[in-house]
C-alpha cells in the first residue's frame, strides 16, 4: 500500500481561489510524489462548515482524515502543512496528527512556509519579482493574517529583512499594524501601492479586510492617507515559486524514510 501524504491548510470557502491555490499545490504534490496517495485536510472548522452548507462538500479536519486513513489500512502518513507560519493553526494540525503516532509505522509533519532563514530568502526572491516592474513612487504592501501566537514575529522579521526594498509587511490581527505602515508611507516617496495577500489563498481577509471599499479596509485606509491603491486578489498558493517551497518542505520531511 502506498503511503499517504496529507496537504493541510486553514482552508477557504471561496471556490475560485481554493482551486487556484490549495488544489494547485495538491496537484504539484501529487505529480512530484507519485508514489504517495495525496489527501486534503483543513484546520478551520468554520470554513469546513460553510463549505458543507454552500457546496454540499465535506472536507475533513486533520483528526478526521487521520482516523479515516488508519481505518483504510495506511501505516505511513506524512502531513505537509500549507500554513505560512508555525502559529496556532499549524500547532493544531501538528497536535492532531501526532495524536496517532502509536497507531502507525510512520507519522511525520513538515514545516510551514516560513520556517528558516532560507525560507525567508526564497520568499523575498519571489517578492522581488513582484516588485520588479514598480515605478520609483510605487511600493508593494503585503497583508499577513497575523496571530496571537508567539509566531507573529515572523511578520516583523520579514518586514525588517525587506527594509531596503519598496516592500512592506503588515498583519490583520497582530504587529506590524496598518497604522504603522501609513505613518511610514507619509514620510516616504511612495504615492501608489499594490496590495497583495501574504496568505495562501485570496479569501475572506483579502476580499473584505484588504480590497473592499468598506471604511476600515486597508484599501480605504490607505486611500484616505492619500495614496493610490491597486488591490491584487491573488493568493500566494498561485505562485509556482511558493508551490515549490512546499514541495521542498515535504521532501525534507520525507528524507531518510522514503525516496519521494
């Protein structure tokens, strides 16, 4: 029997971005690791419930997927998170997967996107390509989810590493806040901003908190500060470079166990 590879993300109830991001990464994983059976799991119960109601589609949690795979006879299970940071959602996936370690020959969990200096450098190289066509008065602003988990420092670290570039990182739910960015922009030469989600998918946060015309959206706040804003609803999971990073993390996870 083939081993199982579970791609686990927070999930999204937006079908179009789910197809372009999560499904695209799963497809790359299936193609790269053809001797594995690839499965999906989401960590957000709220998203799972919404998809069930809207699409009559059942998506399993990591816990449910582990139980199902063990019942079907899988003895080797590898879990590759598609999370950006090792925050609370990653911790949930790790905890739920490792709960079954005594029932399996092998259970391994890979690292999220930003886990090492090399990961940061790879993401920055990708961001450099996004910023490549910017004019002198243009900059990129990236919306991270943010976290109350100690891993929120990832966003500040990435922003610091981008300090000499026309690229800024902020977070919805933690530091660095959009208000701090606006103060920085007022002292800068930048008159036009391209807003991108620093998230796997362009879902609810990107659509509403980032790009909408609601009064408190980032787009609205930046426009009130006097800058021209272009919001790009494109999740990181659409980028081949980001997909490749997840593949490399999965390969590292499998090292010494199998040849994927």
